[in-house]
C-alpha cells in the first residue's frame, strides 16, 4: 500500500515524536525509510506548505531569521526526500474533485485538493490529522467539507485515515506478510 501524507499529519508527527530527543530514533528511521522507498509520498503541495509554514511566536523568537521553515521541511531536505511533482493524472483528478465539491461548501484549500488528487491518481491512502467527518454535510449546507469528507464523495472515493489508522494498517501489513528464508537476500 502507498500512503500520501497531508501537511498536518507530518507536523503532528514532528510534534509528538520529537526527533531531536533521540528517544524515537527507530521510529524516525522506519518513517524516513518508508519515504525513501516511496511507500509514503510527500506531494509537492505539502512540500510547499511546509516550506512556507510559519513557526509559532515562541519558536520564532528562539530561531534565527532564516529558520522560518517548518522543521519537517528541513528533515525532508536533509534526508534527500524529494516531493512528488504534480503530473497530468493528478491534474485530471484535481478537476474531478473540484467538480464534485462545486455542489458543496468546501473548507479545502487548493493545496488540499491537490493532495487528495495525488492520493486518487496513485490509488493510495490519504493520511491526515484532520478529524474524520462521519456525517457528511448535505448540499446547500454551510458546514464545509474537510479532507476526510471530500474523500468519501462517490466521485472521489479515496481511503482516508488518521495517523493512528496509518500505524495500525502498517502493523497489519507487516503481520500478514510472511517472510520466507531467502526473501531478504
């Protein structure tokens, strides 16, 4: 399975699994390994959001002027993990998503639409830290669709999970995969 990560999911991981402490070095090695092998995809839209993400005021006071990029962006650059550039298939899926959402109030940014379109084009699961929308707003409602709700639209139909759901799926895949003696050679 391939996973496309949203910006908020990466920021939440950075905040809860502090890389700088060294306590989670195995977790970070595993996560970055999934990124290097392209099981986790970072769309260019996420890369751009992380690059322009402003630090909180307490972080800004302690950081030099150059350091206004999100720490996760710096990790991706340091580890040599490139973004997935938007291609024709992603652009086509973005048009389908925009058409599907045109009937509803949308709380999605243009970047969110591209991230969902990337997951759809790749047949991947979207990982976000946004709260799931169990009850989808009806047409004409002022309640906006968020990423999890937009993924449920029949025209979109992208599996969307939170970080906990992602961890459970990866663990299940690992349990189900049988390792034969020569498989690792």
